[in-house]
C-alpha cells in the first residue's frame, strides 16, 4: 500500500500515524504525476482531493495508468453541507 501526497508535512504526518504498519509506504507525488509504476495497483483511492484540482481528466488518466486491468478507482470527496451532517453508520464523514 502506498500513500501519495505533494506535501512533505502531510507525508510526515501520515508516516507518524502509520508507524508500525510495515505494509504501508509513502511517496511524494501529485494527482497528475504520481511517480508510481504503471499497472501496479488494484485500487486507487482519491480522498478529499478532487475539489482541489483544475484538471480532473489528467487526474483520472494518471489513476488509470497506475491501475491494473480491472482495478477500481474510488473517489470520495466532501461538500460544505456534508460536513454539517452528524456521523453515523451510513455517513462516517459527518
């Protein structure tokens, strides 16, 4: 499992949060150019990302490049209204 971010601070925080999990590594990259090898991953999760981007096509093209054939791209993002909802078993982001 590889976490990718363009921010050194976010990568350092993620590494600290995941210390002890040997199967997780982190790499500096961005949504348009992850730096990851092609066709290596079964799942790409883009969480709280797309509202920051101005070229969704380039982002999704990169995700497709690193996914194995038949892999899954999962996009999860927030809206202002979403943030005000209470959390429950059906809505964990509230």
